[in-house]
C-alpha cells in the first residue's frame, strides 16, 4: 500500500527541514514572498556562506526556488506542504 520509494522521498524531505537554521529560513520565507541571501542572513543573524549552504539543501529538494533579478537572487518557498508542516508544528507545539 505504501511504496518504499515514496516513503524514502518523504523521509529525505523531513530530514532536510530538520535543522534549526532551515526551519528558521522556512518560517521567515513564509512571512515574506521572497528574500535575498543578504536579507535572510541579516534577519536571521547567520553568515552568508552558511546561509547559502542551507539554501542549497532546500533548493536541491525543490522546497524553495531561486529567481535571478540582475545581480540579486530571490528565494521563495515553492513546496506549500513543507511550508504548512513547519508552520503547524512551530505554532502549535512550542
């Protein structure tokens, strides 16, 4: 009934959002339509190279997307189910 490959994909997504920095990224992107790496780094007080690493992990799994506009890259959540899961857990559990 439940396919192993689908379960593995879901587990991979859950692992990818299971880091405090990535949870914070998803929460702040939920409150804003899109943000640059600089904006995210400044708002979350995280060095830009560290921020870029975490954004790359989320981007690789198609949780967020990046839009280039001139010299800037804007990040947006594209997986609404992940957005909802993080928001529900964050706002109802703790």
